[in-house]
C-alpha cells in the first residue's frame, strides 16, 4: 500500500478510479443491450471485454499483483479469500496489509462498531489467473458462479509501470496509469467499448488533434 500511496498520491484506492485520477479510462462491460433478464449474455460480454482489455493493458508488465479489499467488522472474514483458490491461489500466499476504518455512522449505530476495509495482496505467478479473478468480480452481483460474495473488490496492479485496473461490477471497469501512453493505446484499440456517459471527457484527453 505504501508504494501505491507514493505512486498515485492516495491513502486508499477508491471504488471509482476514473473520477479520482487525471489519466483514466472507463469501459462499459455488460452494456445496456443485455439486462439482467439475459444474465448469461450480459456476463459473457462483460467477461470477454475485461479479458481483452486486461491482456492488452498488462502485456508488457514484468510482474502483476492483485490487491483485494473486503469490508467487514474489525476482524476480517476468514472466508474472504476462499474463491481465489479456484484461480490457483492459496490463502496462505496472500499478505494481509491491514484495515482502514470507514467512519460509517450508520454501521456504528446498527452494530455498535465501525465498518472496516481490509486489504490483502498477492503477486500473481500465472498471468492467466487475471481473467479468472475478473470473472469472480463480474459474477459477484449476478446469478453466476463461482463469484466473490459480500463487499469484495479486486485491483490488478503493475507497480513497475504504474498501472491499475479495477472492475467495479458487471457494468464497467476503470483503468488508470501514471503515464499517458498505456491509456492512449487502450483508447485507440477499444474505443467502441468506452462508457458513453464519460466519452467526451476521455476523447478530449486522448484523441489526436490531427
């Protein structure tokens, strides 16, 4: 977390990376064409898009980490990392980085204690597992298995090149970078997948003036 704080200037990674960083793109995954009444088609599109973008984004990464956040009481849920075993990652491989209080007054009022965000990290041995981890995230709010359960987020991180990818749910995905070039490549390659709501902002930043 210290390296991320130094590189990106934040104490804790937010859920909406796109709105918190200058160099950022937001992609539409599930889209509006397929609603929850067609979950398999919606999931398939979201999964295929996230897989393609992540492969391109990290193609020159010497090493990739998964930074996992999960919400809970002061002590983390012992089962929070269990789904990662399906990605070939044992719970013992993760390093627990600590917790941050959320100062959630509603949670304190209802449960008598604050809500905490717990952080775990692991270095990936197998680059193929990125798409498997993204599967778990995308499926977490759908009737698709396997999936994460509860409030779990996964950030795919390349510290060497200053890259972070975050699928916030089946609707979309944010990517940020400390340099312009990696995002310009994604902008050009996958422009038709960019979220329409924020397209003008992204176009102003990454489209050539020629």
